[in-house]
C-alpha cells in the first residue's frame, strides 16, 4: 500500500492496541521518537520493530538527536554530545579541526541510532542566529555567519550519511532571526528580502542537495506578511524551492506547535496546500494523530518522487572503526573544552 503524507509520533514506551490499529490503517510515511518513547536499547528496538510490523519494514524512523539541549537519547545508555556552538568555537580556532569534530560527532550519533533501527536524524540546522533573537536556536546553531554555518552543517550531514542515517536540513528557510519560540507562539521576522537572502537563506543554499528538509514556523513579512513559511506557498515556491534551490523531500515542522493556528485538520491542509510534501505531527495524542491522518493524502506526484529519492539516497554505514572514532572524538572534545 502507498504511504500517506505524514509522519507521526507515538505516545509511550510500548504500542497501545489503538496505536497498532492506527498505524496499520493510517499508513504514515514515517515515525518520530521522543524521550517519552525511549528508555533503553532493547526497549527502543522492540518499539520500532512492533511499529514497523504494522506499517512496513521500509518505514523511516526519525529522531531529534542534535547534541546539547536537544538530545532524545542520553545517559546511561548513550553518550552526551556537544551543542553545535561548540563545534563552531573550535572551527574559529582551527577550521579543519572544527569540521573534523562536527563530522565525527555526527558519525558517532549515526552509529548510536543505526544500532537501534533509527534511520533519520533531524539534523543539521542551518539557522543563523542574530543578536536579540529568541534562544530557542541559540547554541543549537553552528555560528553567526552563513558560510561557517553551511560548512559545519555539511560536515554533520556527511557524518550522518557515512553512518547509514539520513539527515534532515532544518529549519528552512531560517529560524535564527526569530524573536519568539515557535513551540509557543508565531515569530514574525521583519528583515528585508535582500538581507534575508544574504544571511539567513544563504546558509541553506550550499546544502540544497540534502535529501530531506524541514520548514520553519516563521513569518517573513517582506515575502508573505501573513503566513508562516510552513503554510506559505509563496515562501516555499520562491525561497525554499526557488532561491535556495532545495529539491529534497520537504516536511513541515511539528504542526501541533503553538506557532500555528486552527484545527489540526486545517493546519495539515494548509501545510500540504502550500507545498510541503509531508506533515510532521509529534505529540503522540491519538485524536490529533487521527485528524492529521484523515487530511493527509497518499503520496503521489512530485512528493512521491522526492520521497523515493530520499530513501534511495541512504547507504550502508562505512567501515569506520568505532572504538578508534570514539577515542579520536574524545581527544577533539578535550580541545573543544579548551576553546
């Protein structure tokens, strides 16, 4: 059966009977896991196996494993990884070392995920923060200039792909300038288009060939004064697909976030009508999951093409010696701590 154009969360550590039926009948394109779904490796493997039994072994399994503040898997079973800004600080001191650390950290994250059956990481960010912006991005960003952010984000994407995990470029076309947390309310960015193209949008252009991307729930008033990027056909067409040139599979950020208004049905319809290929819903509330599923069509046309291309781009992990890689990364962490 053809998957439908949404990615869904789950409620807990095990599938409920109702969730089993939902997955089987709704046929989401992918699953996304959060801390509420993660206890220990055996449990995560079992949860993923049960879910994929209902919808198909090919189904992508996503997680937000950035390091720093955004890390769904952590001690005692998984390592702590540094925030993006730590790689940026090392990059400023030694460009080659910063890039090597970013790539190696991502390669080790991929090893952690791959061993569990998690095949997609919602990383890297190419957001470029500015002074006075909300801290929701903050140290999750690799730096404050487009070229530095793009270089480190590319290294991270390469590390993930080398480990058999697909990267997701976020948050298109940029969340760094937002003065509000889109989890809670809708940010409005008033910078003119020329400034945005030279800074925020520019960081994404070198990354346009990545297989998957995620939108920002941010209004860019110089381009669309009403709708956030997720729901703006103008921004998706002119900026994400146009100026940036991104042709990968485009998912919304979580449609249950406070930045968006309307019912879940209306939010889903708005995102898909604007040009998102997939809608992401994360909170694991079954009634909301069902509302999203009811509005999401089967993948077809360009969305289906992009989905197939994204999955086809995933490759087996390279033959890195992980013990050596962890030793080398520890040495780089020591250097990062001294910056």
